[in-house]
C-alpha cells in the first residue's frame, strides 16, 4: 500500500507479551474487532495479541476503501499480509471468525511461511448451495440479505452523520461513538456482504497446508455443520472440533469454551514456538 | 408465568428468549400475525429460526453480536415467515438483554411492531432508491462511454446485475446482418449468446423491426416457446429481447436471458425498458462516433496504401506491398493473383510467417475452376466483390482437390473470405483475395465498401506499375540495341564505352555515344544527351545519332557538324535542347578537334594522370543557336593520353554541381592506375533511386605494333 500505514488503515491494536509470538484475531462479516473482547484477553499472558478492523468495518480508515480491491476476499487477504509485513510478524497464529476464516486460508496459501497455524471459527468455503454441496443458502437469500440490510440502514445516516463528520464542540458524541459497536458504513457493508456470501473458495482449500483448527458450532445458521465438515475434509492439515455453543458467534456467546478449544489445540504443538522470529515491532 | 395483560394483550409483539435465542414466552399479537401456536415455539424454536434467510443472516451477524456487546439494540427491521401460508411479516422493533452475558438466567426481550402495512411502501421506496442508484451509475458510465462497445458493456453490466440475468448481448443491424457489439455471459454456463443469436436471428430481427419488446418464458404455464432456446445445452428459462429505439428508428437489440430464474415481473420489465431506452440513445451517438473514427481510419489506410505502393516501382513489388499492408490489419492472409500473368500467384502474405509457403503452394497448385460456383471465378466474371462471411466446411468438397491440397487447406483453415477483382482502364490487373482464419475474425457486408476502395486504389497503382514495367522494358531493349553495337577496332586506339541505366524510379533516358571513322586516319567520337525519357527520348536519340553520323561523314568537321544538327533538330519533335560533345581525332597528326553543344566538357588525361578540362569549343544546346556559327577547338594529344567524354549523369547529381562533379572525377582519375570505366562509374555513382543515366566514352591513343601512327587500312565499320 502507499501512504497510510496499515496500523491506521486497519485500526490495529497490539497488546499482550511484547515480542511474543503473535496471535492475530480477525473479525467476520457484520461486526468489528470488538467481537474478540471476551476471547483475546485470555491469550495476552502468553502471546502478542493483535486485533484489527477490516477496511470498511469498525474504526478502520474508510477512505482506504476501494470497491475494486474488495470485490472478493483476495483484497482482504492481501490486507492481512500487509499487516503482518508491516508489523514484521512471522509464524503467527491466525484466528479468523466467519468469513475471516477463508481470508486467513487465502493469506496462508499466498505466504505460508508467515503462518504457524490457523484457527477457523465457523468457516464456510461457499455459503450458497451448489448441486450436491450444501452451503445453507440460495442465491435469492443473499439478494434478500442486501434488502434487509438496506432497510435496517434507512435510519443509519441520520444517526451516524454528525459523529462521522466529527463535532469537537460536542464531546458527548464521541462518547456515543464508543457505544456504537459494529457501526459500519452501510454501502461498504453491502459490498462486504456480497464478497462474503457470494464467494466460492472451495478450490482454494486443498492448496493450504498450514495446520488448522476448525471450530464448528452446534446449530450455526450461517455456517451449517456440512460447511464446517467440508472445510475440514479439504484442508489437508486440519482438525475439526464441534463446540457445544450454538449460533454463529461463540466468541461472544461461549467465550470460555472457545478459549478452551483453542488452548487444547495450541498445547498440542500448534502454537508453541518461542516468540516471533524477527522480534515484534 | 402469570398472565400479564400488558404482555399478552398488547398491540405489539413480545418475545422473550434465552441468550441463545430459544423462545421462553411469546404474546398473542405475535402468534396471531404469524399463525404459530405458543406450544410450537416455547422452549422449542429460536427467534432466528422464524426469520427469512436474509433476516436470519442479519440477525446472526449484527443483532446477536450487538445484543452481546451493548445490552440493547434499537431500530431493527426483521422479517418473519408464517408456517401456515408462507407469507411474510415485516416487523420493526427493539431488543434488550436482561442479565449478564453468559449468565444462564440472561434473557433477551424483543418488542416488535407489525410494519407489514408500511412494508409495501418501504419496499417501493427502497426499490426506487436502488433503481435510482443503478440509473445514476449507468448514466455516469454512459457519460464516459465513447465507443458503442463501451456503451454496450456498461449497459449489460448494470442490466444483468439488475435483473440477475445470466447472459446478455447488444447487437446492431449492419447492412442486412446483425453484428454483436458486446456479449456478456456469467459462468459457469459459458459463452452461449452468439449461438443464441444465430439460431434465433429471424425472431430477433422481427422484434427489432416491430419496435416492441418481447418477454418470453420458455417454461411454466402459458409458456411462449417462440424463443425457447438452450444456451450451451442449458435451457434458457426466460429471455427479454428489447429493441434499441433512438430517434424513432430501431437499429439494434438488447437481449437478456436467464437459465435459472423464471419470468420478469412488472418491475423488472419497466426497469429493462427504461435502461434499453437510455442505452439506445447513448448507442446512437456512440455509433456516430465510431463511424467517424472508422472513416478516419479507413481514409488513413487508403493514404498509407497509396504511399506504400508508390514507394516501389515494379508491378510485382507493388503487389507484394499490397498484401503486406492488408495483413494482418484487414485479413489473416491475402494473395494477389492474375490468371493472365505468367506467375498467376503474384504475391502472398500470411500473419503467420510459417504459413506463407503453404499458402503459396496451395494457391499455385489449385487451378481456379472456371465454374460459376467458385467465388473467385464469380468475382472475375461479375467484376463485383464476393463475400463469404462464413465459409461452409463442405464448400471445398465441390472442388476437385488432391490430398496435398486438402492438407494445405486444413493447415490454412480459411473461415471467412472476400475476393476483390482489381480492374483499371477496363483491364483486369489481378484479384485481391482476403481471408480470415486463425484470428477468428469474420468479414461482414459492412466491410465491403472499404475493401472495394482499397482494391480500386490498388488497381490504379498496379496498372501504372504494369505499364511502366512494360515501357521500361521496351525503351531499355531499344537502347541496348542501339548502344550495344560493336565499337570500331583499330590497333592505334584503345576505345571503350559504357552505358548504365538510371535509378529504378527514372525511366530509360536519351543518353547515347557513338564512334566511327570519318576517314582512314580520322576517328569521330560523340556523346550526347536527348531531353526527355522513355520510348520518345530513345527514338529521338536514334535519329540524332544517325544524323550526326551523316553530317560527320560529309567531312564537315565538329563545328559545322553541330551547325547542321541545329537545322536537323528543328524538324524532329523532342530533339531540341539536346546536348552533344563531338570530337575528331587524326591518328596521323595526333590533332584533336572538338566542339561541345551545351554538353559537359571532355577531359584529356595524360599518361601521368594530369587532367585537362577541355573548356574551349563551346556553344549552346542544339536547336537554340541557329543563327550563330558553332565554334570548335583543336589541340595535339600525346601517345598514352586518354580522351574522356561523358554525359552529365557521371558528374552531376541532386547534391552535386557540375564543377564539383568534374573536380571529383579528376580526383578519382588521379588515384586510378588505369582508366577502367566500370570502376570509374562505380566510384562516381551516387546511390539514389532518382540518379540519371550515365554514358562514358574513352579513347586512348596507343603506340601501334608497327611503331607509328600512320595507318593505311580502313577499319571495318
């Protein structure tokens, strides 16, 4: 990228052990890095914890959003690689929720040496059904999602405009903003929805050899069990673990179980290297 | 939980769910909207399970995380489906979490207002907004579109996206055919629009001419199978064919087809009609632009063609230039052939250099059938261009071809053909054959006017070259015949002459030389230059040469011989203004008498290579000085000296004056051990396509074997 640093562009937050092995958390479609607030702290005692917002989400730099770069997941994967390079991180443990699971897979295919392992929370290589493949949705469902998003955003502009524009003389708005979680730009969010739900990354799975943990939730309406199993079957070096947690966001609804599953996987040797080789920034 | 009228009887819908969304309590309003029984829901179903798919994704990705993060969520639109008749209930509401996140007792309370009544209005507003956004995008894309291709591709992108079409194309009428400007196909179905167009062209042409859009479904009740078609083996489920009407005239069509979705609803139809109208207007101006650009390109091609052809002289070179210029820009391969020409296949060019030889072999070996079905024969007979947009595979079966020819044909793989007869002044100059092969391009009838222009322009140029070649050949033979006669032989003389024709862009000139005895010991030497070129100059030259001989043989001497020639040239058209240097050398006395009529001065070079320029005995060109007597000059030459007479071509050039030329000539002569005329000409010659003829005559007085200049016998002339 040119000009702006990745730290600003992706609202990067680093905590935990300085110089320790990096654990990079990537949020999925719909929210931002706040999704990890109940999970990430549990790793701060052993790892350098890196949180960020995808461009167009959360507090990322909206001016960096270029529609053509983000028409598919490759653009987001490139952002992840740029983030690792700017922070000089190698052999990271990449934790991706929802669509970020596939973003992590794409990034690991591109630069395998930067990744020690992947933790894929609720992954799906394709959300739309295709012949014998079950992704859980029809193409028309994704059309409807975009309409639902539009309907829910009808009042968004009015609420957000003064805050986005900045009002130094009204500090209470800043306070309000911190309360507005997942307040994403509606137009960008719709593009992100299309990039996410119309993606087909099934052919990419066999190309990724990075050790991976697939965390599959019980009764996840976004990524059904078949989708998780499909990812596990086609990722050569993966382990599948079914969580008791229901819904699509165990990082919020079942943080303890999520943390425990991750710890078990890391303890088995997929995240024990002694710190980042090049030293963290 | 006890009955609470504020909960149970409220006009709003209430749902209480646990933190996973499992319904704990639900009120009557929600049950009556949706048609569920409480027992079907409580402790059994989750709130998200009751939603439409789109709402469910939104709930999971936005509402649920927000509930976890910030306790309450306001201003949420969710759509529920009824299990009874599948109808949808649009709600607007808020949710609030009671209890800590993760606590087993935490609950989420939903308050929902049935907004189905407003939904229609809202959906309309939303659709209108999306439509407007799309319209704005298309308008701005069209505003920056310059070519018809830009317009078509911008329109197709928005339309296919707007109605979820799988295939689309924009085509316009060109002459009597349809030409696809742009086609777009969505994978994985592949590229089927061209096939669609070809197989259904008659219907599409009808639609264009009627100016009325057709919306066709090939399946379902009341299906209209008029356009029922398959695209790459997949049945099209619906197709819209929209005539592109601008300025009251339909001259194109926009087609959109789907292979999965069925039917176009009223909204989609009005959207398609609106966009087709917008596209038609832009397309009209883009086509005008394209036409201007095309005309300019064609004019520039004709100009380039003219320059390139005129740059070379011979007929065959121009034929080669022609095919080299049209390949690959206008054809994949091309030939110029003429059944009456000795070569028959005069020039060939192929974009693939490896296929030039096979092409030549095929065209040389295949006899052009005289029968009418053969397009080349037809072109020759009708004098009209012949076009085969698509060469039918079975066409060659009609010809009597050997296995070698079939193999060559297979290698060349012609797909589309234009044969252009080239006539000039009523004469067949040749045929220009243009073929499309590997590039997959096709000729269309629209190409014919431009290609005909090219053929006509080339025909004139080729005919000129052919005439020029002919004249050059005739004049050349004439001159060779005249100048090729043997020079007189005498052992007191070393007599040499050379004639070299001018550059290839210059016609044969009128330079000449002559040497003959006018007495037993007296040799006459002449070098002259006739004005003009080609056959007329050669004719004058021969007459002048004969006259000069006659006057000289009368024993007039140089000055008087020139005086008489003055009288003669006035009676011969084209002979005036000729120049000549004439000298007589007495082999007994060694006296040289010479006179020059407007001719470069002869040189006398001693055995020691000292050169004297013979500037005396000068008078004007023949035919302009009749009243004035010509002068002559005399001097004595020594044995071993050489007299050099020449035409201006030896010393003059575009970049060299006469004086400078003579100085250079003297320098060259000084450096040469012997005076060899070929070497001399080679050293003096400028390499220039426009250089003049060169004629040089040299005579050296030598000591005869009997030791004296005395001579009794007359040499045979």
